[in-house]
């Protein structure tokens, strides 16, 4: 009789080693190799070939012989979710949603399940963490109730697959993938091998039967989805649900989407009766802006196809120690350091003895190049202790030589600023060609950071 073997698999990248290692040779992470028991080849379960929706086994075929069907996307009543998914749910897709505990993943999926069950077919909601009565209590609070929605508190994958074969649902919710268990594997529930095998089973189910599957994934302390990175490679779409537990606003961000853009975000507000959409996030990000404050500049940032106005705040104070401190929230720390170096070299601002604290308000995270100019102006405003006009906003990328470089979609940015009542916007001079700005807003072209500061602070 063949003996079982032991191997060690990295929970971070999936690297497999015959012996235990303190550090993974592939990704460099420490203490991530977990012991797994491997069944002999004779006892191991044989892999199943992929089949089509009609039940026939998939065979190699020529490209010009492949037939395609253009199935319409399924749109939910949550337009913010539709936006992030690229226009709606693609039938037969595998969607992974991750986020911190208590952020609202289960709430979002329960709301979506109720809408889908009411308008678009049968939904099977599988929960490995809650009982049916617990889900029912939350559903009553969210006013979700439909006979086409079935609850199934189970973690055993063969039982779940049998239920799917019996019910033939149009949509399947797995909450969460880390609690599901394949009995044929000796690995512990939530291990790399278990997560990989469960996801592979769900992927085969989605592609062979055309069932749309939503998977909830736990996250680690650093915010990434727990388990092997191959989990994100296997699914069609990866969504992150972000937000501050002390604030009511939540941001749904796409980091992978085979059927749409990965730059879209959806913004929701958590209320007593569930998540509600935020149709105009710019007003929320600017509603608490203090009049007459220094170090406050507004930028028009593009999040996918949506322009959003966000306030960037800067606070500079003389350092009490030898090395100046640089702290940022919602902004890339390296970007802040780079812009401060450019201001010191190209705009003659002595910042090396100043502690700098910068923040993008509203809990949003900004990382596009067009926010550089607003960061620089906010820093200069705090350093000089001079307030900026409340009706001004700034967009532009800053180079190391101090030039303000061209940005994309400047027309959409200007229109959004004009719609919210801003009277003047600073843009790169090279972006002024080929279009006519609105008469309700003054567009000021600048070519360098020194020229920008001169025009902004000119009396």
C-alpha cells in the first residue's frame, strides 16, 4: 500500500516545497509555508474534464469554428455595482469580493441576491459562517424576502454541488470560500490546498452550467485576500470592499475584471436598512470643507469614467527633531516626498525643516498622476499660511524639472468642476488645444510649478 506524502505550500504565492522552509524562496515571505498531506496517486480523486453547457466534453477546435453568443448583462438596481462590474453581471462569471470583517460584504450580497431572485431567477445563498435564522434576521432588516431565494448553511462541497444539481439555480453565493471543505483532501479547512480546490470546483461549475457565482473572501492584516494568489487569478472579477469602520461610506473597487475596466469605483453609504448608493460623491467629499482654511486644495480625479472632486489637505509645521517627518493618508507616500523635493528645488520653498502631514479627505485613495498639482498647491498654501480661493481647483502632473505635464480627459474634469460651482481651474497648458471650455468656468493653463504658484498667490 502506497504511503501518504507530506509537502509544504506557501499560503502567499502557492510555492510547493518538499521540506519546511522558514522563508519562501519564490515570494520572500516568512513563515507562510503550511504542511499538507498528499494522497497517493491511486487513492487521489481523478480530475474531471470540463464540459459545455449541453453536457458534452470540451474538445480542441479551430478558432474560426468557435461559435459565440452575446448574452445581455444582468443589471441590478444598484447602479454603482453595475458600474464597477462594467455594465452589469455577465452570466456564468465567477466574482470574488473581499474586504475587512464587518465592512458590509454579506450585506451587499444579500441585497443583490434579493433583487436577482425577484427579477432574474433563482438564487442559492450558501453560508458557512451563519445559520439560516441569522441570515433571515438580517434579510428582514434589509427588507429582503423572495420565494426564489434559497438559504443553505453548509460547508461540505459535495453536498453543495448536489444541491446545485437538484435546484439548478441561476445564481450561487458562497459566503465564504475560506469555510468551504473538500472531504477528499486531508488539509485543514481554509488552507491553501482547500481554497484552491474549492475555487477550481466553483470555476468548473460556473463555466459548464452558466451559473453566476459570487464568492466572499476573507482578507489578511495587510488588506489582501487570504489564501494563495492563484485564487485571484482563477476568478473572472476581483472586487475589494473598502471603508472606515468609523464612517458610513464604503467604496467598492475593481482590481481585476475580464469583462470591463479595472479603474471603476462604486460608492455606498451604510444605513440601518442596508447599503444605499451615493450618486454624487463629489458633494460628499467637499461638504465639510472649512472656508478660509490654509493648506486645502481641490482636485478633479478620474476614477474610471467618473470624475470626482476631492479635497486634499496639507499641514506643515516646523520640525522639532533632526529629520523632518512625512505622513500621508489616502496618498502615496513616495509621491508626496517627490513633490516636496520638486517644490524645494524648483519653487524655492524651504521644506527640509518642515514636518508634513497630507490627507485625501472622505476616506478615498488617490493615486493618479493628475493629483500632483493639487498636492503641490496645498503644501505651498500651508507653508506660506495663505488660504486658497474656495472656487479654485487644480489638475496636472508634475515632472522632476518642475514642468506641469499633460493629463487625460481634461474636458470631463472641467465640466464636473463647473457643474459643482467652481469658477477657476488650473490645467496643463498643453491640454488647452483642440477643445472649447465652458463659459461658466475660467480655465488657466500653466506650464511649470513656479508659474502655478505665482498665479495662485498673486495679489
